[in-house]
């Protein structure tokens, strides 16, 4: 399994450079991260309509919850694809695209979808729209995947009936109807699957385990590696007792009722369900591919809103910031990139960090919770990964 690629989405005020120019700020961030720790690319964030401070604080909380939900949807769709493709990493990777392109390409060329999510709409409307879209994707994949699993389980049950042992397979193609007493008022035939190692004991004792067993009525029907199937005739009055005693002896009574054409009906049912399973497999796979693409797009758009809202809350107005996407090949490199940014830009936190006598951030400072949850950073920071 390939290792996940880590991404850091960070936002800084342009005041981190004397020129207050975005290009210079981007260059400064790139140099701080260092090429060996990851690549840095600008990440465009539109200017959205800003409401009141109270509304922004509430929206920051809503977006935090929505981002977690979106991550969950992406994960669910990924799990569905993994199960449908039976863990085939190469095929799964082909399915995990965004608009038929690798997710890395989508992130590096990201632009806000102005057609679906008009940037001139209030933030509350955009959040509501994204929430509904995430819920719709979740419902669609959940429903289709459940439908596929139901048919898949039905097919597995039919396969067991076709290929299982004599204790559980269908007997329609095994039992000759002439070996079974039918339509008698007083006697009936029981089919019993006897474990191979108990056959001798069965033949010695079956006549005496309950009253009114017809002597020497045990007739061999079929056998496999695990069981031998016998037909035993008893009087109906004592049938329940015979069945009960058979189970006590670890023999397995099999229900069987001869139906004209039953064997052919089972074959047709197996073929029909098999056809349904193949059809639903294709439908679920196509939906999974589409759903993963759409779920990732919704997730990233939610990230954009999170960055914007927290940027306003952190740096205030007028808006003058730069947002960058840092791609780190591993968690270790992502940690180093974040460490470098923390070291250089800790001053943005003011007094939020504890410092030593030389003004450096104390390594044992636990940090505080910020709007995104987790450790407090001096700048707007979010991390996520794709595998």
C-alpha cells in the first residue's frame, strides 16, 4: 500500500515581508519550508462576503464540524471502493481521481468553483450548500453500497447452496424423489446429514433414538468429504422426537420437499442473482468513482472557507494575506516543514506562546486550542492527507 501524501494548507499576512507583497511572502514561506521538506504552491482564496464578528466565530465552529464530516464522507467512499475492488491498490488508485485527474493535480491547480458556489453569496448560504451536497453524496453511496452488499450476500448464499457440503447445500440436485415417501398420512422420510466419522454409530443406533422408526429404513443418498446423507423413515407421530434426538447426536436433519422443476428453478435463480450482482457491481463502482471526486471537491471547498474565516479572525481587515499549499512526501517531512514555519513566524502569535530568555518558543509549551481544534499555531494552519 502506498504511503499517504501530506498536505499543509497555511495562510499568512503579507506583513511577514517588508514589501507586504504576496509574491515576496510566498517566496519567504518557500524558503522557510525548505525544498527537502516539501514543495510550496500558491493556493487561491476568493474574497467572500463578511458578516459580523459573532457570525464569523459561529461559522468557524460550523466549518470545523463540516470539514470533519466531509473527511468522513471521503473516507467512506474510499472504503467502499476498496471493498468493491477487493483491495486491488492499482485499480483503487485509478478510481480515486478528481475530474479524471490525480488529486494532486486538482489541489495544485485549484480554483474556486464559481458556478456551483458563487463567491458573492453570504458565507452562511455557502456553508449550507456544501453541507447539503456532502450529505447527498453520503446518502447516495451508502444506499447504493448497501444495495450491492445485499445482492452480493444473496449470491453468496446461493453459491453455498450450490457448492457447500451436504449439511447446508441445496438437495434439489442430490435427492432422487423416489427415495422420499410423499403424501403419506402416517409416515414420512427424514434426510439426515451424518458426519463422516459417525456413520457407523448412526447405522447402529438410528432405529432406537426415538419410537416408531421404521427398521432398516436408512437408505444411502449421497456423500462428500464431510458428510453422508441418509433417508430415514419414521411414523409422523414421533417425527419431532426423532429430529430432536438426531440433533442431540450431532446429526443434521435437512428440510426437503420435492418440487417439480426445483433444480431448474434454482439454476435460473442463481443466474438471475449473479446477473444482478454484476450489474450492481458496475453501478456501485461508477458511483464510487464519481462520489469520491465530488466528495473531495466539497471537502477542499470547505477547507477554503475555513482558511478564509480564520484568516479574517486572525489577521483582521483589510484582508491582505497569502495562502499556500505545501506538499510533503511524508509525515516526517511535513513535521519538519511545520517546525520551520513555527520557528520563524512564532511572533505572529504575540503572547500566545511561552518563551525562553532569548525569546524562542519553549519546546514544552503545550499550546492552546484554536478554531480548528488541536494545537495552536501562530498562523492559519490545516493538515490533511491522501493515499
